[in-house]
């Protein structure tokens, strides 16, 4: 299904951020900054903010360029992302740490990445996969957490992304760890939406997903009265379509 879908993450995700830089250090730094800005923010907004941020720091996103820029210029560039004031502080503080402690480069361990302001485990796993091609864990965000529970992959259902990550890593083949986030994020952006999932467009709705919703169409009546110029008979038109969803009980 994902091979037939072009989702926002495919063209504007953190993997794309590095492609706009030439220097390897700047590529890794751009990946990290993109992840930091993406929290609670749509990919379209993050991608636009990254472009504006590059312009604000002189065209190339590096640790030194970010630290040399005015804080107000950084804030103006990323003001459309969620929690932009806090993220302005985080990315400047993280850049300072990278310059002082990591030779202006992105560190190679989860613990070191999580020691940076505004960086959590999900970002750390994804940063290592994209920036360093290191596969040390699955990056679980709201899409992965939601969809894998809808599919019934966790028994009992997991309550937190961390529980989801640990369970997935316990049985999913290691070679699939780097791609599951990208696949499910795109699926969650286009088909398995948080509200109103498009089950009628999903191949898994035919008996493979215990959470599939069946669309039942019900026609209701709406009366529109019209009268011609000769005061002839009134016309009643019945037109209104309402969609209702039913969720079948999950089966073992």
C-alpha cells in the first residue's frame, strides 16, 4: 500500500533535510534539527521552517552558523512549528553542546543524543538511523503507536510509545527496524488517520485489521420548496447523504 502512496513524510521528512546540505556534518546536523522541530508539528510545516531557517543562517545549516545567528532570526524562521519559543532555545542550546562536547557533530549514541536539550528517545533512534545509518532501536511516534495497536500487534494493547517500542523490538526482525517508522508514519498521514480513518481505501480492512470500520451510507431527507413564476405547484427535493461508521468487535 505504501508503494502506491506518496505521503508528506516521503518528500518532507527528516530523511530529506540532509539532502540539501553538502558537508556530512551539516547533513547530520540538519537531520537532528529537523527532528527537533518536527515534534507536534506536521511535516509540511517542519519542511517550510527548515527552509526558512537555512535562509536565516546564511544558506547552509551548520552548528557555527546557527550559533552566529540572532535568536530573533531563528525564532522568526521557525515560528510556525509547535512550541517554537521552546524549540528556539533548545536548538541553540543543543548546537552549543555539539560544538563544545562533540566537535560540532551529531553524537553516535542514544544516551549522548538524549542528553541534548529537546531530544528524546524517538528522535535519538531516528537520528542515528538517518544520520549515521546505525540501527539500535525503533523510533516510535504517535503514528506507529496508534497503528500497531489498531492492528492488534500488542497483547495486551500498549499504553505508551515506549511500551510499543519494546514490544516491537522483541519480535520484529532487526532488518525491518529502520523502515517501520517511515512506512507507518506515511500510512498514518494518508490512510489510517487518527480521526476518521479511511478504512474503505485500506487493503487490510478485508479481514486483516481488527479495528476496521465499515462504512454504512444512510440517505436522509431534506426538503427544498420552490415555486415557479406562475404560482404553480411546490417542488420537494430529497437530497442529503450522511455517513455512519460501525466498528466490528475485534477477533482473536
